[in-house]
C-alpha cells in the first residue's frame, strides 16, 4: 500500500509540474534573440531535421509569429496571413533579424512587427 501511495504522489507531482511548463512559457519571449533561436528550429523542423526539443520550440515560434501577424492584421496594419506557412513566417523574421541585428535586443513582439511591416512594404523583404 505504501508503494502505491508513493507512486501516486510521484505521478501527481510530475503531472502538476508538466502543467506548469506551458504557463511559464506562455509569459512570452524576453527579447528577439530568444525568439530567433526557436524560429531557427522551425526551419529545421520543416526539413525534418529537428530534435524533440526543437519541435517543441518550433511550435512556440510559430504560435508567437502567428499571434503577432493576426494582431497586426486585425488592426489593419498588415494583410491577412492565412496562407502563410510556419516556414514562411520564420523566413521573413529570420531574414529581417539577419539584416537588422540591432533588433535582437528589442522585445520579440516589437522586432517581429518590424519584420512583418518591412516584408509587407518591400518586395525584397519577403
């Protein structure tokens, strides 16, 4: 009986810990450099070269980029991006980050907004 109770407590603790991870991660990215790492994982995932951790990071990148794109579209500052794939969004952002490394110190949302705005206003940005 003691063994069953111990196993149950361990499993319950593990489950509670697993539930807390998304809540912690949902706090967002500290800066664009953190996002850059996850978005690089998105490209690895699209080439089927990503590890399990990179697949997880890829999901956060795509979710974040989609959220910013949808918010900009709702505020009519960017056209709809419904047809954009995760790779499309990651390419836009990573290309902009490579061309403008000074944005890596900014908040991730600010840097992504700049990347999408640049891509929308310039054919070379896409």
